[in-house]
């Protein structure tokens, strides 16, 4: 009997912990299916009208989604900006990192370890250090205020190379040597032997790179002056003050691409252990 | 010999795109910023720009707040997930479903969820309405020291998720055979934890700590979306200082700051790596 009570208490604690992590997200989802009037009524606050905890909709409605998709062309424009910035970064970062990580782990070339040391130093450098060199080069290339100023520096970070190298280290050298003796080219070895063994790493890299750049803020507000080129990660907050009635649906729509990418790769991602 | 030079060329060729990107956007312009750091209007001025930087009040304000944030938020974001994953490890089953739920704060974009935080913590928001009903004084979360507390809460909430997953994976790797003999020798659960489990978890902990440090560098995103370009002085971070100098196009100061900060980051990291190496020997 006593064991049973302990078990019930433990499960109660577990549910409470999970709720704490999920509440803001569930709250956003629930509020996104309320009519805009219900939102503006609930959250227009003043000293004698506090916002209340409003989780269950009085009336279910897809009005916010309708408004966001069909009545707010600027929302879709900003969403598209986010896609235009993030997708090229993920593609470049992944392809470039696969080749470089393979070279740094399994091939030999002059100054290899010294060069890799640069990557490790760069890995720990915060944006408040790297944005200065980024800016100087972008300005010299005449790319300021274009989306390339956001894409190029973020596509070539040390993160991908360092992450994939962690996975490739565990690929046994014997399999590579055996393939080489059979006459396979280096390119073939990479794609036929190594890549299938580090799928989890590639999935993790794509998901983490996508999420990181889908949330890009600091580069945007310095490198871009034309607010029409802003991605949603910055522009959504200005949306919330001008148009609070639809903000929850906009937030949910903005969440869909990273969620889909995660669900698509979730099995490999969860099995991937660094 | 011939084969060797050929593989050397392939290796270099494979690494080349990444190297070009890193040199072009990071290494070469960093050297250019070294030049700017020591000159004013193309004239060598020694450490003048650095002296000016160290006399700037906003630089120290940004440094101070970034340090306060890091010293509180990073340990919390490591210890709380450790406790939660120790708790999760006491369950026999079902936890993999829960641990996939823990990933959601990582996947949901900051901009999406920020409005919920605003509604919860606003002056007349959900939390304050709750406090009022309980007969307590409302709290101004967006002003004064509470502003920093709010940023720390959001950081811990967001980063606990992934760290729980990593800790759980680390705990699962510790075989039962290691713990059982100690238990048979009469060690209690607390002793097993501190003498066996935690030492074995060291590498995982260090890795998670490093990841958390790197993500703490990105806290500016939350601060900016909550407080805008000109925040309360309690949450004025080092990134705000840099951005303000970008807006003034103050290259000498930006370069000096970038150099000083890069050296500081490397120094702090060296200390951590040395501490880790010394204590694991």
C-alpha cells in the first residue's frame, strides 16, 4: 500500500514537471483557436482589468488562422523571408560540414590539426565577438542590407564540422581501409560507408542548425535596415503590438517548419548520442 | 608515396569550402579588426581605443549583467536537469515518451512563445492577477532586478529540456553492475549517487555544461524580443553594447571590444578545461 502511494506521488510529480515545460506551448495552441475578439478582450489590460488565465476557448474558431493566411499578406511575406534565410543556411552548412568533418576526421592533409584548432576556438565564440569580423567582410563585399549578409556567415560556422566530427570518430577505420583496398574512391567511401553510419549526426545537425537560424535575431537587427526583409523571428514581436488578435495563430504557424523537420528526423535524432 | 600525396590533396580539397568560409567571414576580418583596434584615422595609437573602451560605463554595465546572468543561469540550467533526470531514472518505463515532450521548448521558436511570457508576466498580467487574488503585492517583472530574474527563468525553462535528454542518455550508460556491489556492501542511495553515479557522469556533465555556456551566449534574443533595443539597465547585456556601437558605426571601439571579448572568452574557457583536466586525473 505504501509503495503504491509513493508511486502515485511520483507520477503526480512527473506530470507536474512535464506541465511546467509544456504549459506555455499548450497555452499558445489553445489561444490560437479563439476568435480575435476573445483574445483582445482577455488581454487588453488596465489597472482595474487584469489579464486572466484563459486556457479553454469560450468558442472554438479558426478565425485567427484565416486572418493570418488570407488577410495579412505581410505576415506571409515575413514568413517567406524566414524560409529564404534558413533553408540555404541549413543546406550549405550540412553539405560543407559533411565534407570538412570527413576530411578532418579520416583524411590526412598538411596543417590538419592546427586548422581544426581554429574551428574549436570559433565554436565557443559568442555573437558579440564574431559579429564584428562578419560585419567588416559583409560591408567590403557590399552585401549589407541583403539576405546574403545573414546567410553567408551563419552557413560557415564551426558548429557543423565539430558536431559531425564527434560522430565520424566512431566510424571504424577498418571499414574505410577495406573499401579503399577494393578500389573505392574517397567520394564513394564518404557516401557509401561513412554517411550511412552517421545519419543521426546529420539529422541532429540539420535540426539544430534550422532551429538556431529560424530564431535569428542579433544579426538581423544590425545587418538589415529595410524592415521588409526581416525574418519573422524579429518581426513577429512588432506584429504582436500592432495586431494582437491574431498573434497566437501566427506563433503556431511559425512553429510548424521546425516541428515538421524534427518529427521527420525524430527517430534518428533521439537515437543520436554524441 | 604517390598515393599519400593524392590523399593529402583530396583531404585538403574536401576541407576547402569550410576553410574558405571560415577564413573569409571570421579569420581574415578578425585580423582587419586588429588593425582597426590599434588605429584611429589610419594612425597607430597603441592602446588608446582599449583605454576608451575600459572607461565606457555602458561596456561595464553590459559586462556586469552578462556575468550575473551567466553565473546564475548556467548552473541552474545544469543542476535542475540533472535532478530531473535522476528522478526520471527511478521510473522503470514510460519515460521515453515524456523525454520526447521535454524537447518541445527547444523546438518552439522564441518569437512564438514570447507573447505568452508577456501575457503571464505583464504588469497587469496573469501572474499578477493571481498574486492579487492571493492578497499579495503585484510584481513589476519588466523593471528592476525582476527583469533579470525573468530572463533567467526563461533561459532555464528553454534549456532544461535538451539537457534532461542528454543527462538521461548519460545515466542509461551507467551499468547496473557498477551500482549493485556498493548497495550490497551497505551503501545507501545517497552514497551510491555521490560516490558512484555522479563521478561516472562527469564527462556528460562537462559536455552539457559547455553546451549550456554556448547557448547562454544567445540569451540576447529573448532579451531583445521582451524588452526591445533599449532595455532596463538590469538586462542591458554586452550584445546591446555592441549593437549600439554598430548603429554609431564606431569601428575602433567595436574592434577593441571584439578583441578584448575574444581574449576573455578564450581565457575563461582555458580555466574550465584546465579545471576539468586536473580534477579528472
